[in-house]
């Protein structure tokens, strides 16, 4: 995340071809695309508020990033603040074993921008979201997909936690292997 007023190097990603919801940017990044998202690229007022691009006008919205955001880099892991993993319920179960348990704080709205990104960015701990109707409709998520959000510091500790991997079933091991192969 790049804060308003902070100098940052443009990563050189091509600008988005059109305005999208944040959940759609995340979905596209899961298939290998990289984005530098600015407020003018977003097509969702809820994401503009929860991600810190705009202040709420009439009510307090939580969770949200309260610092003024200039841009978000969506795609590469290097230097990330939050890592969003698109998983099946079985993969979430496997990850929760590796992490020693995971909380799931969700309301079913503003899922990718609020429950995953803003909640983990401001709170620091992993979270699982079951997504919302907007994410499934505009983001293109399937009914069997969830998002687990991790602080980058937790994500980079995963290889060290793989000792627990030996006690998992073959099916769970294969699912986790597939997940880790997809992470770039």
C-alpha cells in the first residue's frame, strides 16, 4: 500500500484497461496479472472507503484503512503488506492447521476489500472471508472459493511451519502442494 503524500516508484504495470471492483482486481491477480490500483481505477464506492482512498461521508464503516491511500499494488508478493490467498474450504482447513488456527471475522459484505484486506492490514492477524454477493457477482468468485488473508510476515513463515505437513492426509498434502505451486 502506498500512502497519500508518500513517494513511491511506479512498478511499471500497465494501467488497468477499465475500472473494476477491488475484488475483481484480486481475482485477476490470482490468474497472474499485476496492477497498480488508484482511486480512479475502482468501480466500487465501498472499496474506495474501506481501502482508505476516501473518507466515509455519513456513517463510520469498519473495517477500513484510516490512513489516506494513494495506490495499492495488487499482484506480486515481494514487499506486500497483506497476502490474499484464493482457496477452497479444504485448503483453508489445511492452512489453519499450519497456522495453529485461524479466525474468521466476517459479515458478508465488503469481503475482499474490508474483511480480507483492511481487516488484516489494520489488525495484523490472519482472517478468512466467505466472500459477499458483490465479490461473487462482480469479482467472479465461485461458490466453492474463499479468501484467506495473511500479513506478509505470517505468509513468509509458512515454509518453516511445514513440519506439521507430515501429519496431514495425502489429500490435504496434495491440496496444499497445488496451492503453493500457484503462489508466485
